[in-house]
C-alpha cells in the first residue's frame, strides 16, 4: 500500500524523535565529567567527580522514570501527538539550557529534564505510530524501521563531539560561560548546544500531521475512558502489566549493569592494554593521593594552588596512555552501537515476516543466554576481535529487545491505557529498576568480588557484569513464557 504524504511526515517525525532520544541521553557520558569538574572547580580525575557522575546518572534516571510515568498518563489524557511534541521540545531545550549552567544543581536539573523528555517521547511516539497506521503490516513495518534510527543517535553524537573538539577555537561564544583558566567556553558546553537540533524540524513538521484518529474520535464522542494507574492491575491487565515491567527491567538491567559499564570500566582491562595499564597504575595512585590531599584542604587554602599544579602535571603524564585506552574504548562502543543497529533492523525484518510475538522475543533471548556469559567470563580474557565481535552480538541481542517492546506494548493495552501501560513497563520497570543495575555492579558487586572498593579492577567489573547479565537473561527467558500474545486486531 502506497504511503501518503502525511504518513511520510509522520515517519520522518518519529525517526527524528527516536534518533535524538539516544543522541540526548548519550551526551551524558561525554559531558558529565568535564562539566562537573568545571562547575566544582576541581581536576577532572578527582574522585569527587566520579562520585557525582554516578549520582547524576541515578538522579536523572529516577526523575525520568517517575515523571515519564506521569507523562505516559498524560499521553492518554491529552493526546499522543501533543505529548510527543512537548516532550521533544523539552529534551531539545533542556541541554541548550544546561550549556549555560553556572552551578552543579543547575546542570543536574537540566540533564534530568532531558531524561524526562526522552522517557515521555518514546511512549508517545510508539503509541502514536501504532494508531496512525490503520494497516497492520504497515504499522509493524514502520514501528520497527523508525525505532532503528535510535541506534544512529549514539554514532551521531560521537561524530558531533569529535567535530566540536576539532573546531572549538573557531566557534562563537554566544554568551557561554568561560572555562576554568581560559577565556573560551569548554567543548562540553558547545556539544550541549547541539541538543536543540531536533526542535527545529519538529516545529516545522508537527503542524502538518494529525493526532491519532481513533483516540480523537473516541474522545470527541465521549467514549474514551479515563486513564488510571489502578486499571493496569485489574484482573484483565495485571499479568501483562507485571510481565512487561519485569522484562523491561531485565533488558535495561543488562544494558546498564553490563553493556554500559563495559566501555569505561571493563575495556582498560583487555589483554592488549595490559602494558598500558601497568604504566598507568603508579601514575593513578599518585593522582589519587594528590586529590585526597586537595579534598582535605579548605576551599580558600593557598596550598591548593600548588597541589592543583601537581595534579595537572600528573594528568599530563597520564594523557598519552589514556588516549590509547580511549581509542580502544571508542572501538568497543562502536561495536555495540553497530550491533544495536543490526538488532533493531533484524527485528524490523522479522516483524514484517510475521513471527508470533512470544516466539519473536525468544529469537533474541535464547542466544543471549549463551553470548552474555561467554563475553564476560571467557572472551574478555582473550580480548582482540573475539571480544569485540561477542560484544557486537551482545548489543544486537539486548538493543533489539528495546524495539521489541516498542512494537509490542501498544498492542496489549486498551486504547485509553496505551500510554499509561507502556510507560509503566518502560519507565518503572526499565528506567527506574533496570538502570539501577549499573550502581549494583560498580558500587556493590564488583567491590565484593574484589575484596574492597579500593581493590576493584576491570576484571572484577567484568565478572560482576557477567553475573548480572546472565542472571537477568535467565530471569527474562523464564518470565517471557508468561507474556501473552496480543489479542486480535482492534482498538
């Protein structure tokens, strides 16, 4: 069936939304550390910076999950198109505002509102897409294809970050605060400014596309029931509500408790980096000692100046080695992003073929039971292409499940609860519970395996990632059998 101009516009808007969902979120690991260091006026390798990066991730995820849940209810209350547009504008203007941060609370506030916008947009977009395409095959096809654009967001933000760093000296300041010890703004501020990009095409296109026809007609006729969180736990929906929340928590838990920590905390322990790790160890120990002394001094103590100079000298010695580690980290990150893109594309193809929804989930869950433990318990110690390709498949199998739920959730909740139900599964199960696995790994399990927080090495984080990923993969596989097939077509 040929697509109309309006349907093409809807596809373009949804694709932009999904792409920039990932773009806006993956700014955090690129800007968090330098921003926090500048705003607190301390060196970037200070342990306080690491602590605040962790807190930022936890606070933003908690806010995103909590307000995203409310946003899902508003999707059912105010409309799909309306909330999708508002959420995209929220996550577009929030990073722009964060670029002008003059304090840490201000920076954290606007990174949290960015997360909130992303959490709401995802639910609004999948619900809107599920209802504007009346033909079932078209709906499934384009839900899968548009979500594949989410995997391009990570690639795009990385490329933009590289471009900003290369052109930092030629960019206009446009009122941005100066960096520490420099009249020019830091690169993290310019990268945040680019978060405004999705607002431009959305503002131009949104007036030309319709609200969900079926939602609008039922509301106009007074036949649209009021959305309610309690209704999600009525006997008819209790099972699907609980099961989808658990499965979403497992998928996000594997992503955050294993895949996300791999790039920064596991990669430095790969065999090909052992020589560099040995050279870096005494320098990091010296840097930690200097930072401990700095943190013990009062803010206005004149002795801080000499310590900061020594810390900077230590950092300059670490820099060449860190650049080699970062190069490998970028390679690992790229494999995951490519794996995720292939996974989302594969899901779209399988949706078009028409596999039953429970069987389709098993296509990704069963290999994950094998690949995830092998990656962290065996291939990590081998390193090289063996590890990189296994990590590629980890990204494929896990990220595909995000798109799976984006297609599945609108099908299993009634019209008046599609936003509310999808939001509960994604935001409460995934964003609030699942993302906590990152903290479980680095703050509890890895230190437990190492015999203390000061003894944690990449191998301990890798083992913790393996235990978390394997445990959640088994839980998801078992709980997946309780997932009901969507009912026959109908709203």
